[in-house]
C-alpha cells in the first residue's frame, strides 16, 4: 500500500491535468472565450503549491536548478515529488523515515493544490454542465475527474496522518475505498447544491456560501486550535480553513472528532435547507 497510494495519486493527477487541458482546448476551438479565460484563471492559484514546493526543496538542502524551476513553472513540480517517492519506495535500501517524509510533503502540497486549483475548476465545469451546456462531454469528464482527484487528495492526506500515529499501520484497501466514497459523495453533493443554487439565484450563491464560511471560521476560532501560534496567522488559518469547510471537513486537531463532525454536518444541513427555502 505504501507504493500504491502515490502511484494512484500520480495517475489521477495526470488524468485530471489532461482533462483540464482538453477543456481549455474545447472552449478555445468553440470560441467560448469567456469560459476559456475562466478555466485558465483557475490554474493561477495552483502556483501557491508550486512555490511552496520550491521553498521546501531549498529548505531540505536541494538547490533548485533551472530544470526544477522549469518543472514548477509548468506546474509539474508535484509530479516530480511523486516520482521521487515512488523511486525511494522501490529502492531496497531506502529508509522508511525518508520515504514517509517525502510522502508527507507531497500529500500536503497536493491537498493545497487541490483546494486552490482543482476545487475552483470543479465548480466552474460543473456550472457549465448544469447551466450552460448539459450535453458537454468534455466539461463533464473534466468535472468528474476533478471531483475524484480532489476526493483522493483528501483521502491520501488522511492516509498519511494515519501513518504518523504511533502503532498505526497503513489502512486496508477497504477502509481507503470507504473514505474515497465518503469524500466523493460529500464533495459532489456540496458542489451540486451550490451550482444549482447559482443557476437559480445567480450571485446570491456568494451570500449563502459567505454566511457558511463565517460560521465555520468563528466556530474554528472558538475551538482554540494551537496549530498556528501567532495571532494574525492563527486568524488567517481559521479563515482559510473556514472556506474549506464550506465543501468538506478536515480534522486539524488530535483526538476524537465525532462532536466536531456532528457540528459540521449540522451547519451544512442548515445551509442546504436555507438555500432551498430561499
């Protein structure tokens, strides 16, 4: 399972990138320059993960050369990191600690890239399929692969956190499959609800999502998470994570999370009911 997770991650990343490229070409060929520009714009936030990857390479003592910088400029930096993990795992003399450290770096970076880049692309393509071109095959495939890739990024991050716990081994394949189905269903329903609401009420969707975001941010602040020490960065972290909680739940505190998950689903259910009532 140690090599299967990064292999599947790299495969899904390649499939998602290929589908995104096809969607860009699709809009360009059909002259839909508005959707073409928006799809290109969704690529820009992904450079935050690429920049962080370069900084981590430098912090690890690997001076980023021209080739490495070019890979990150083309947004292929995480591809190289996955390849490094696979190569280190395949080596008989590779230290398990080194492989785990590399896996942790790429899992965190991939989750960041998925939330900043894949999620906006998913929302955009889902809106095109629902409200603009219901028969659009390429946008539909791109949205489906983005959903699966984003769900897998969350699952691979959870898989890595399990490996960090003392005495915890890699979860069996059945557990990972259940996690993937849960994440896919949760993300799919949230995205579909927001897209349908946007189709009916246009920009009012930002008001509903904004209220949900504020509730989640204040709730996270009330939990007094100690992940970030500085007050300004702590508030920024809660605001960013609150935006993520509009779509999915990520456990950032040790210990049982049953009560926190209950609150998350209660607020999400209220948001859906409020949107339906409007």
